[in-house]
């Protein structure tokens, strides 16, 4: 997927989706491989955070995932 981003050992896969009113809801999946296992975390924006384009929603979702990784909310 062209919106995949590698960040600090994680792969962030943008998965924003179209919502009511033809606006886009930011969503991403953050994946890290730890030995033989995989850990996945979903990131979604707040309900009112909607964007006019898929590209803008994906960019925001990736930034949210990076912030979560940086805050060490998720550990490998």
C-alpha cells in the first residue's frame, strides 16, 4: 500500500475510510514484529475529526500513530 510508513521499527498502514457525507475518517493500523509474533494496534481519530480527502485523512492517521508510538503507549 502506498500509504505505508516505517517508523521506529513499526509499520503504519493508513486505512482511512469514507463516512457519511462523503468525508473521510482517519484510521491507521500500527504493526511491529517481535520475534515470531506480530503486535497490531488500531488508531482512530475522534469522531468529529473528518477530512475532505482520503489523502488528508491518511496523513493525519499516520501522525496520530507516530504520536502514540513516541509516547510509548504501545511497547514492542
